[in-house]
C-alpha cells in the first residue's frame, strides 16, 4: 500500500515576546476576583482545570515504556538510580522560560545569559523551556543568515594563508584517498567552529516543549548528554546540517561522507522521554544532495540516536520523515561497557520513507510496538537500479534483543518484506503480530529464509516483566498513528489563556505605612483584565529579584505582591515580565525612591554632671530605627549597645559614666542599621572643679 506524505506546513511566525529568567525570592500573590480553584498537589505549581494541557507540567504515564521504569542503571558503568521521567515539571517559577530564538534557548538551557555548553550539560536545576515559532541558529540578530562559507572563512589553511574552503578540500582528494594534512586539519577546525554555533547540550531535569503547531528548531543539533530525567515534546526538529562532513575512503565498498550531527541525540543519559515530535531533513532532503566521489555528499547523521551507554528511553508518537540512517541505538560494537544499557521503548511512531535504522540496536533490550512503517513514491524516487534506498527497518546488532509487536508495515515493493529485518551481528529478535500491506506476515521467517546467520525468536527478556502496557490491534495501528503521531497534534498551551499575557501595571506602598521611605515596601503588580499569566518575574535595576507561579483564568484580573526589604537609600527601577507558554510581556518601568533607610538622627543629652554621676542619653524621638548604638568620648569609643528596632517608634539608649575629672568633653553617637548609619549632633559637656 502507498500513502501520500504531505509537506510539513509552516505557520506565520508568532509575535515576538521577550525572554526572561530570574532568581526566585518569596513573593505574596493574590488573584482578584476569580472562580475557586482546587489547590494543586505541588504548592509551587499553578492550578489546572479539567481538559487543559500544559505540556510543561506533564510527566510520563505509569507503564509508558522504559522511561517510566525505576531501578538501577549504569551509564559508563557508573551506578545511578532511575525513576519515572518527570523532566522539569517541578521547576520553580524562576526556572520557567519562553524562547523564540537560538540565544534565548541556549541561555535557558544553560541557566544563565551567555552560559557555556558545560553549564547546559551539567545543569541539574529543574527547568521548563517553552519554544514558540522557529528557532534557527543560522539567523543572526541583524536579520542576515550565517552561511557555511562564513564559518569556513574564519579558518586559515596552514602554510597557505588562504581561508579554508570545502570546494578546495574536495578538489584536493578523491575516491580511495583518506584526506590528511593542512586541508584536513582546517576541515576539522571549521567543523569544531560550527559545533560551537549549532550544537546545543541539554542537561538534567529539563522539559523542552513546543507550543502550538509551529514550534521548530531548524539547522541545529540538540544533544542530551550526561543527563537524566529529560522530556522533549511537540517540536519539529529539522535539518541538523553539517557544513563539513568527513570523507572516509574505507567506509563501505566505495567510501562514504559522514556527518557529525543528529537532529536529536542522547549520549550517556538515562530516563528520557521523546514524545510527539517530527524529525526531518528540512531544506536539505536526501534527493537534493550532490554526488561527490561517487557517493552522496551526506550532510546529516541520524534523526534520533541513542548512544554511549544511554538507557531507559521511551520514544512515542514521533514522526520520522524521509531519511536514510534514521535511528541507531548503540554507537559501537567495541563499547562493551554498554552491556545492560540501551533499554529503549518505541511505540506509536510513524516512520515514513526511511532507508534504514528503524532502529538498529547494539546491546539493548528494545521494545518496538504499534509503530507504522510506510513507504511512498519518495522511496522509489530515492532508489537507483541495483541500489535500493530502503535497506531495512529493524537491525539486530551485537548482543541486542529486539521485541517487535503488532507493527504495521506498508511497502512499495512487497518483495522487500524479507528486508524488514537485518542482521548486524545479533543473535535474537522476536517479531509477532506484524502486518505487511494489511496482511499478517512472519517477517522473521522471511528474513531467516535467506540469512547467512538466522536470528532466534527466543529472546532473553519480556517487556511485560519490565512494565505494564496494552497493545492496539495491528489492524488499527496505521489509522491510529497517522492521526496521532508528530508535532502539532497535542493541544498545547495553558488553561489560563489563549495567547501571551497582557502587561501588568506596577505600584508600591513605599512610605504608606509609617510615612518613612525606609527601604521596606511592597511592589504590587496588577493585571486588570485580559490574557492571564502563569508565571511572573520581577526585575530590580535589571537584576532578577522575584518569581512566582500565579493562578489564572483569563480574562479575570490578577494581582501579585512582592515584599522588598533592606534597600539602601537610592532609586530603584522595577519591571515585571508576565509569562505563559505562549510568550512574555513586560510592564512599564516603575520607580521607587528610598530616602529613609538609614536610622533617624538621635539627640544626645546629659544629667548628673554636678552630682558627679554623669549619664549620657541618646534619644530618637521618631523615625527609622537603629539596631546598633555606639558612643564616642572625644573620638574614642566608650560604649556599644544593640537596640531593638520598631520603626517608627522612639528609641532610647544611655551610658552611665560616673564621675568625670574636671574638663571639657565632646560626646558623639552613631545609630546604625543594615542600610547605614547616622551621627548625632555632638554634645559638649563641661565638668567644673
């Protein structure tokens, strides 16, 4: 049977909203007026309503494959305890981001503006990152596009003084020749430079989700590396283009061009859920690539690869479109440390016109069920006489154990059913309930009939022993998967709103309580009517000082109070950015002036001079209180006391000096608090004979 592959639709770019992030502090919040909402189980989380879908707050369902499993795992032979995937669902409000360009995405994943790849790779703070519109690392801030030539021109070929060029590289070598010398060194340097621009790591405890049906990352490679507990959902990940692929003359019969980038890769990571995404080659489909040295000038690697000892991955409801080497699980036969790892579940995925690797597995226990493998005229068009584009779907590699259940396969050439399975050094694979062109087929028997080394159906494990799952009938799989797989299917967003929030209005109560502008006040943010926020973040003089989840029910009013304390005398400018999954909106700047943060001025007095029992008193009759008092006699400290502050009430401190020798004495005192200190007017005391 043949199906028609529609071209992916691209909606108009969404209205741009600023990215914000901040460090959280305590903030009081009030919603006025609003319908009653049930308290969430997590007190830091916003309430939700029945039927609402905020993908950032969702976690994997019980029994949903290996990513929902709990127990020990050993990436790179380092013990780790795995739990069902929750991603960033428990993120504090300060760690919620809405991004619509490449730098914003990098900042959100690293946890700070301008953060490094190491920051992103090792960051374990729970984060939710919502993606809106198209993110493209090749698009520069001035609207121009970076090109491969722009990158190459930054590298000089040693000994020539000339900039590197792939055209020069191709002209210098040829079939049967492995490149070496200055040109190869320059290619490696250019490739490394591209990696700094287009490769992005994802660390632990992250939920990365697209919002709407047009959230895309184009021309970039995302890599979940050395991480655990990661969710990637509702994104189109397209065209991880390699400007500088490597020619390997010994790869295969005629050599091969090898690219460095997968659209998404999972390296040395555990407990990962990849769900409802679309993967494709974007602007560089296979048929558009030139032939160089007799081989396709391949600029892509995999669409989604799971390698380097990664473990406990569920790939569900994704759509893989027209790609050759699509999905490998396990990077090398020589990595014996990967034994016991690479446990992956693949269900309800749609594989359209792929050449191979759906998946190819090394070492892992992999469950492949209820997937749709379909071919269209594109598979025929990509084939040449004696060189079919379609190689195989399920590749049984070294020490792998694939269990394939109730999958649907639609082929343009029914005779290729014997190539659904391929052996790559494996010894076992179990396939049951497979439909080929709508008819039951024993695809393992079809493979074994011509295989030099047949595969055994006696596999070493049973998926039911690891997690509970229910199979859809194979006859229903094609319709179910076509209706549900890929990005843009899920109703993403928030129950609180249907668009980015309106701007809040800021006010403050500085001085309202005591008449003193003393540095302790409340900043209030009001949204009187309109699209509600789910998170608000407060900036003070450009610094991030407050963040809070807020309940919402558009177009109801919202109010959030931030208590500010301990500010010194000066001017403070506040801006509030309101966020929901659709975007962010900044308020107008609100200015607060603090003039009375330091203590008021005390009045010094004396008594008992004539009686020879001198006492010095310091009185603050009204004003900002002090927490400390220091008395000086002729510039020398003679007493120090702690005071209890109760602004604006009076404060009194006294020091008993007793009898003083005749003479003239000058007393001064300082009242202090955390905001500063204030000197009293000097008091002159004369003691006569």
